[in-house]
């Protein structure tokens, strides 16, 4: 009896230990973690993606577990930790995922309108009297600025690159108040008048407008960025090749007509993509990130130059490091 | 502070014995040790506290910064991380802070590696974040603090606290020292001093004490002991003091006995102590000295057989009886010396009683009263004799006179009473001296004594008056003979002090019983007769006659009348003009006094001399001056410029306050002294030259002018006029009268006039009665004239009225002079 009890205890301890020591292997064997960022309400994001992920699970023959993170960093940490194997994120997050979390760009979304990217926007209330960026900077001292997550490409990196860095300004120092929200909260904040100006992007504006048509009427775009490369789909570089292949096969096929694809199925796939404001996915690699990577480095460089508190030696050292990285970047492929 | 140190030093210096020091040394060292230990304990405690604080701060810093950094690390926000790390540079105590990621790579670093001397406190914390269902290890934050700052703070506070602690220790020590000093040292010292004080003999005074502590109880016990000791010593001392007082009294008694003995031996009074039967037992030195006996000769013998002469048995018995009855006797007794001489003794005998016993002894006290007896005799003679001359005095003389009257009333033979008064004796006294006068009196008394019989009485009545009783001499002829001899003897030249004097005497005689039966009458009549003799020129005898008495009475009457006249101011002034000879103008008036009696106007010749002799002239003189000044004032009011001449008598002039009185009168009447000429006689200047000179000088200095009157009758001394500062000379009428007939007189007068004028004196001719005299005088250059020719004395108003008439008369006489040549 005692021996049995002891054995049971040992077994339980072993079990706990094994489950603790090698969770990834245990989970990844029949499960695929899919990370998403709540650019709008998490439920809405899940709703948008769930059909695709269901299809993916069916096609791959394993459980696709979607995890929706409140912020972009969560995706990176989760991928780094092995909690998720695949994530659909912005360019900036993709850079971090590649650099820190062992990620690898595998696909890029094809926009619903067929473009290769989307735009970052500055939103203001239609009746605010702000029509241009110049208007905004002229009245910056009295405005509340709705910034995006610092790892958001359209919400933070692109406006920083195009609007603040060239002027040598920081949103924190220019505006009366700066808050960080996701894209939909920024949109709703502007509409409700809580925010005077906020960042956003064309994709989210479209989905938010669809969800909140009344609010959309109160919001107008005062600045539109140049085209941003589309959001990439990143997987862990150490994902099993079979699984990578299966995933690639699934995604590149999804929403495309194929010889052995039933039309109903195609229609359903295209409907799912439309719900996601996408047209489908294309294969690509880490070079997809180059433009944003360069942009981010330049932005960092200008911020270092503008940081008066930084000791000169440190500044030079950092600048030299950035310059070195910049020079090392290969030219963008397209 | 210095005194405190001094006390501390003192306390330590006395440490070998001092109770205070014994208490203080352990207390002080204990307090110092405890203070040091406490200081060390607390400083250690503070150090640990600070360390604890540092650890707490490290923990809280770590917590807050971990929370702070979690977001940026999560979001890979290197800029925010850098920003935070840069802010850590300001953090005190921070040595190093490092942020590493989950792989251990350094994300951020601030501070430096600790130096080996610093103690460091390190802590680290894992940064985690929950996302989805997972918790992510974001990295690790390591923080190292060093304690250099708190060590510096501790060192600084120690630096401040150590002196404070030391100060406190010193203060505590000081308070302790002072407390011990005041509550132990001082009271013990007081107690010790009291003990030392009370160790000496004498009254032991208790120690006053306030505190009721143990020392107070000790002092109470001590005081109680003192009280007891005082009680014992008090009774002892009392007995001792009584003994000493007794001793003192005995010594005093002995001293007194010795003193009495010495006194008895030293006194001049003879003393003898006898037994009841007056047998000598003790004698003193004075007794032996007085009686001449030796003490052995007297001892045991009755006084009657030794120094008291037993001449009267009855008195001796009376003395014995008196002693038995009264225990005392006093009286005079004839004494006897060892040589047999007798002396009068004043003897007092007293019985001596000792403490109520019957008298066993007598004390005889006796003195030699022979000197007293002699003095008594002398006094008796002095009472009846004149000390200067040794003659009987008035009292004895009157007694003798009464006795003589009694005798002669019975026998009927009669006697003569002479009254002798020396002539000019007053002059001798005044001009020479009283000593000379006294010698003259003594010498003359001797001469008179020689001329009289022994049975006659010569007495001095006083002054220069002597009286004589010529016994049994009733015959005037005999009296005349005796008096002649007397006068002759007295008139003999007398040498006194090198001067030869001839002194006469006026003698009046009255005969008993013809010239009076009573002594007073006889004396008065003899005096009257003497006065008559003096009036007749002196150096002669006058017998009393009724006529003389009448004359004397008349004089008395006149005197009384004059006195009344002075009191009633019965005198008036008449004025005789003195004219300038050249012009005939009235220059002066001589004021002449008249006695305005009810029936007639009395001329001065009839009373002035009498008044002078009677001493009344000064009263009259003052009235005359008053009247003269009043007249001058009236004239001044009427515009009459004349001055006035007033005669001054000798006694008036020599009166003590003459000048002051005169000036006071002049001032009272408001008359300038220069308007008055004082006329004095030449004799005055000669007889009283010294006094007169002084008075003259003062009068002239006061402004009066002085005229010498009646020049030419007396001495006619020219030297007087030169010597004295007189301004006017009046030639006497005896010089003027013979001018008409005597050529020598004319020569003399013209000579005088020329002489005086050359001396600068004004010359007044008196008694000018005829034109011839006037002409001669005018021709001789005489300035002024006075006389009937110009005007008789008359009252003021007629005198002024006559002035103009007088001038016209002179004009007539001048006109006549033109026809005739001036008489030679």
C-alpha cells in the first residue's frame, strides 16, 4: 500500500516535471498557437479570424489555438516563449519578432483592394477645424494626442517617421497630453471628442467604419502616409518543416481557385478573407521588413540626435551603431 | 567656569580626606563611563538603523524600478529604459544598477563598480509579465547600494554629538559637584567650624540649622549636647564669678584701706585716735608734725597731758560731758607743742562706733588755726583803715567822731573837726599818673600824722579828702596854730618820680559844739568851710560861718535853676556881627548864649563858669549848637550867606563823642560844617595838647573852621598857632583897648597882625569900640573886626536888620577919614 502510494506520488511528480520542462513539444505536436493583436476589440478580431483558423485546423489536421494579445509586445514575447508558432502582425512587430523571438516572415497579406500595402492615418474630428498636419502642430500645445502602441507600425512608427522625426519632435513633448490606445479606441476617442487627434490606418478605419458608421461620420482624415508594406505573417523559424510546408500550402491556396477546389469552398474562403478585408496571402521572407526596418532606424537616429539629455559619447556610440546597421541593410527587393 | 574648575581642583586636591571628593570621584567616573557607553551604544544603534533604512530603500527602489521598467522592457522600449537609467544617476546611495534580459544580456547599466572600501548592499529582482495565460520572464534588475553616504552622515553627526555628549557629562558632573558641595560640603564645614568654635571655653552657641535631613538630626543632637554642656559650665562659671567678685571686693576694700591710710598720713589735718578716756592710741604724720611730739611720746598718754593745754578744768569737764552726751565735740582749744609753744587749734572729737557697740574710741581731728586768727585780725583792721595810707577810714572816723561827741557832751571841753582837701590833686592825678597820686597821698598823710598828737584822729575819707579830730581843742586860736603848722608841713616841696611838687590844701574847720551838735552837721559844716577856703584860692583855713553856709546854699540854688533851665531849654542865642574891615559887610556872627530867665536876660559871665565847674556846660553846649544850626538853616532859607562862630568850652571839646555828636547835629539840621567856626581858647590847646590835636584834626577834616579865641590873655603862644591847623585868630579885647593911648600896644598888635597874616591866618580884632581903634586896625591890615562899634549882640532878626545900617555908618566914617590922616 505504502509502496503504491509512493509510486503514485513519484508518478505525479514525474508528470508534473515533464509537463513543466517540455511544454512546447507537448503542445506543438498537435496544436498550432496563432497570435493576433487586438487592433480593435478582441472579440471582433477573433470573429474575423476564427473562420480562417478553423479552416486551417481542418486542413492541417491539428488544433489551431488563437491567442489575441492586447499589445503587440505580447505577440513577440509569446512567440519568443514558444507559446505561439504563427502570428499575423504589423511590420514593426515583425521586426521585433524576427530580431528577438526567432520569428521569420513567411507570408504577407494581400489587401482587399489589391494593393501591396496600406496607409497610416491621422484622424481628427470633422468639426475640430484641424484640416492639415500643419494645423495640428500649430495648435499642438492644446491638443490631446491618441498615439498607438509603440510597436504598432501604422499607429506609432510611421507617423513618427514621417511627421515627428523630420521635425525633431516627440509627441510626448509637443502635445498637451498623449495617450496610447489601439486603433479602434483611438478612432472612437476622436469620434467621441476625448481625443483631438489620433493615429490610425486605412485597414482599421475601414473595419471601424463598418462597425461604427455613426462615429465614422464625425471623424475625418487629416493626413495619410505613403504606402506601408502589408502586414506580414510570421512563424517561428524553428517550426517543423512539414508543418511549415503544410501551412504554406494552406495559406497560399486559401481563397484561390484551384483545380480540385469546389466553388462553394472557394466562395466560402473568399468570404472569410473579405471579412478580414484581405484578398489572400502571398509568400515572402524577412526582406519584406527592410523598408520599415530602415524607417525605424532613421527614426531612432533622429530621436538620438534630438535627445538632449544623452551624453555626447553615448550618443555618438549609438549613432555609429545605427549607422552601421543601416549600412548593413540590403536594398529592399521591391 | 573658572571658579567651578577651582572648586573641582579643590575637591580633587582634598581627595585624600574629603568626603565630597570620595563621593564625587566614583560618581563622576561612573557618569563619564556610562555617558561614553551610552554614546557608543546609540551611535552603533543609529548606524544599524541607517543600514536598515538603506536596505529598505534598496528594496523599495528595486520594487518601484522593477515595476517602472517592466513596461519598457516588455515593449522593447530601449529609449524609455535609457531614460529611466539616466534618472538613476541622481539616486543617492546608488552604486550600480543593471538590467539584463532573460538570456542574461545587459540591456542597461548605470553607476560604476563599487570601490573595495565601500560596503555594498545588493538586491535583484526578476521582471515578469503576464500575457494571455503565460507569465514571461522579461529579465532581471540588479541594484547595488553603497553606504558611503550614510557613513559620512553618521560621522558628521558623531562629530556634532560627541562634544554635546561630553558637554552633558561635564554639566552633569558640575551639577553633581555643586550639589554635593552645597548639601554636604558646606553643612559639614559649618558643623566643623561650630565644633571648633565651641571647643574653646566660653558660652557655646548652638548651630542654627534648617534642613531636617540626617545632617539636621546630627546637628539637633549636637545642639542638645551643647545645651547640656552649657548648663553644667554655666553653674560652674556662676560659682567662679561669685568667687571672683568676692575676691575683687576684698581687693577693693584693701585698696581703699590703703588709700584711706595714705590719705590720713598725707593730709595736713592732724588726726588722733584715742580710747574712751582720750588716751592716745594712733596718730598721723600731720599730728606729729604739728605738735612736734614723736609717736612714742604720745602713745598711751592722755591728750590733756600732751598737746592740749589743760588750762581750764571746767571746760575740760564740759568737753567730757558733751562727748558722753553727744558722742561729739567741736571747738577751739589752745594747743601745746613739744617745745612748749602754744598754738590755737580747731578741735573736733567724735566717738567711734563699730557696728552698734558702745563707743570704745574717739577720733580727734585738729588743725592749726593761728593763720586764720591772724587773718581775722587783719580783716578787722582793714575794715576800719584806709589801705593806701593806713589811716582810719570813714567808718572808723565816724565811729570815733560819735564817741568823741559822746565824751565831750559829758565833759564839755569841745573839740575841732577839720576837713582837708588837697588843691589841684585832680590835676596831678590826670597829668602825671594815679601811682604818683597815690604816693603823694601817702606822703602827705604821713606829714599830717607827724603834725598831730597821737590822741588826735586823722582819717582819709576818700579821694584827696582827709578829716581830723583835734581832741579837747575848742579854741579857734589853737586850731589856727595847729592848722598853720599843718599847712606849712604839707606845702614843703615833695619829690615824686623825679618831679618836685608843691601841694597846698584847703582846710575847713567846725568846732564842737558851736558849729553843730550832731556828727552829720559838723561834717557838713566843715565841708562847707573847706569849700569856702578852696573858693578863696586854697592853701588856707576857713572856719565855718553861717554866711558861708548861705553862699553854699545859693550855689546849690543856682545849680538847681540851671538844671531846670537846661530841661526847659531857657537859653537863647544872641548874635554879634563880625565885619570885614575893608567893606564893613557882615561876614560872621558870633553866637553868644543868654539865659532867658523869667525876669531878666542873664549874661553868660554869670552862669557859664559856674556851669563849667558844676559839669553842666556840656548840656548847655549841645543846646547852643542845636540853636546855632537851626539859625544857620533859617538863614540859608532866607538867602543870608553869613557864617557863624560858636564858643566851645574845654570840657565840651574833650568830651568823648564830641565830633560825632556835632556832625550828627549838623546833618540833622542840614547845615554844611563849613558854615560854622568853632572858637576854642588857647589854654585848651596848651593844657590838653595831645587830645586836642586829635579832635582838631577830625573837626577840620569834617569841614569845620577853627578860631583861637581870646589870643593875648594867656600864654599868647605863637607855636600853638603854627603847630595846630587853625584858620582864624581872635585878638582879645585886652589887646585892643589900649590901642588909643599905648604906642607899645599898637606896635604889638600891628606886629601880631602882620605875623598872623604871613602865616595865612585870618585875624579878628575883638572888642573894637571906637573909630580910632577901627582905623588903626584897618590900617594895620586886620581882616575882620568885632565889637560894639559894629554891633552889640542881639537876637537874630534885629542883628540882620542892623547890618545895613552898620554899613552906612562905616561909609560915614570913611568919608571923615578923607579929612584926617590916619592915626599913628
